[in-house]
C-alpha cells in the first residue's frame, strides 16, 4: 500500500461519491470530454469532476464541499446553450442537473407547475396539453433544453413575440447559494411583495447559484391558429413585411424567417415542399379566439403580397402546421448537412433595421469567404446568423471569429444588443464594455457579489473583470469576500 497522502482531487472525488454514489461521479478523461463545452464548440475545457445530484440536499452538500476545499463549481443543464455559459473555464466541479427531472406539482386552478431544473422544456407542455394548457417559452431546442438552463439564460423562442420570454413565466425559484444556503424567491403566489428577486436570478447565467426548483406559469392553449408561409424573392422583402405587420397593430404569435441557404438543408431533411429558389420564407402565425383570426390572417397575407411575396400558403391542417414548426425548430440540426461545424450568433436589432443588418451579414460572408445561413425570430429582431465552417481548419476558425465580432459590433451600432436569449457566457465578454459603462458594469458586479461574494460559482462568466477601479473609468477587479450593501 502507498503511504502517499491523498490528493485534493482524491479527497474531493471520495467525498462526492459519499453523497451521490460512485456511478454518479465522473472522473475519466473520456467521460469528462463529453462535458467540456456546450453548443459553442469553439471554447472548451474539462472539469476536474462531473457530479450528478438528484436532490436539493445533495446540491447543498456538494456546494459546501467545494467551499471547504476552495474548488470552483458550476451547474449544467443539457448543454444546448450557445455562448459557452456552462464551459468549466477554471476546471473544478461541474454539477450536472440531468437527474433532477421531476415535475413535482401541477396546479391547474392556479395555473402553475413546480419543476426540477432537469425537466426538458417540452416535457412539461406534453404532460399538460390534454388539460388545455402549455408552457409558453418554446426555444427551438425545446426537445432537449432544460427549464433550469432556460432560467439561466432567459431563453426565448418563436412564440415569445406574443407570450414573452422565460422571465415572464417564472414566478419563483429555489436557489442554492454559492455558500450552500437555500433561499426561495417568489413561489406559487403571484405578485409577492418586495423586490422581484426571481426576475434578477432569471438570466444570471448560473453566476448567482444553482437553481434547484422553479415555479412556472402555465398558459391556456389558444382556441385556434392560422399559420401562413410567405414566399419571397429577397430577404429585404421578407423583413419589410415583418415591420409592416407589427406597424399595422397586429401582434402575431410568431414571425420566423428562413433564408435560401437554410431552406435547402431543411427541405433535404424534412421534405416539406419549401421553394428552393426563394430568397427567404416567413412563417407567420396568429392565434387566439377563432372569431376574427381569418380576418387577421387575411390582413397579414395582404401585407405580404404588398411587399412582394410571390405566394402565401396557409397550413390546411393541424398536421401540416406541426410539420412546418418541426422544420423550423429542427433547422439547426439540419445545418449539419451544410458544414462540419457552425457558430450561431444571437444579435438583436430594432425590427426596422433588419434589412440593413441582413445586407451587412451578406457582405461579411463575402468579405471573409464564409457561408452564413439565417434563421431567426424576426418579429422581435433577434437574429441567429449561422456561420458555417470546419473547426479543424484554423484559418476558417479565425475568419469565423472575426466575422462574428463584426456582426455583433454592427448590432450595437444599429441600437441593438449582442444577445437576445443565448447569454454572454464566455463568448461575448469583450462586448460588455461596449454595451455598458464602467458604472453600469460595477453595479452588476456588486449585485453578483451579493449572491456570490467569493466568485466561486461559475467564475469568469458573463461579466468582465479587469483593470483598475471605477474612478479611473475601468471596471473594478472582483475581490474575494467583498459583499455589496444593497
């Protein structure tokens, strides 16, 4: 027997195994490689250990061990995020929440559900649809992404144009703070008095702690839908249609644009019958009471034709409508037919700036000799340009990074933002100083420090930390054990 004392890693692994069992702790390099990145595959790093709790109590015990041994930690859902939000930059412990997948309570009279963070988004809607309800936030990855991850990045989706993003549907959370303390904000009762701390936690990208439960709002299913597909010769014509629809006072449930490049991949995958010679198609949907929907749909159709649509189709059956939405929501999976790798951006511009922004993206594709496909939430100006490349080619990778930065800089120039739902993660840290003043960023750091004073939880994410004090115009270095007085 060896007389060597156990290493810190050995002690850490042994104690984690005591909490969750040997099979719920991963340490082998080949296993850790699975969790080294999220959908933003450009940035990768392996955790020291990946652990899978199945209860809030286990999360608490794991977090307390990390504090005791001074090991950084972060939570991970399904890994579908696209900005490196769950990349373990500093190694440490990754807390995988995929085993916490129970729908704990569904209360139809009060219209809420209590769920664990590992519940896949679409599971909740599937469970409750027979009772006339659904969970409104519907990211394109809803068949894989988890509600805990949606809470972290404040995810949106096609139908959030009308219904709102995740923060509009979370009424409370149970949060394990970075010191292991459990706090509950909000809950089953809406409009609790006091500050809206749930709204602060949603979108904090896991830097405030580990969400272990969430109370989410249930939305009654609309009585009827009208779903249209506008076929346009150019992207400009499609984006002008979007602005005019909103300008006419119509609030569609969804407005989604797919350009010619993505149409080819989607049609090859699903054989919907998309016109491959079209410059773009626009999915336009209105929902609500059956009375009046035909009139709204006719107005939308007239606006589309006025802006040069060569054809507007209506989904004749529910099956046809669902297939159309399947094509849209699985478009990113179809991109694999176009290139070995892709980088999806998440910029936002005012709707009226969409034509200019799409022309700019086309110019960037030419400048950097890249193919860029576009499929995005056109109704709220949330762009998702997909930059196609082969990550094995270092020259291509550099061109993609330069192109991405120019696209996001243009979004800022046009009065927009560098993220609508994917978050900042590690990918967009450099843009925070372009979006916010030093005073703004220091206030955000003070808020984070109130929850996470030692920065042990998901360090080096979301907020830049560099330079001197705010008095000199720079963002302050985050100091351990500094707690803001809020």
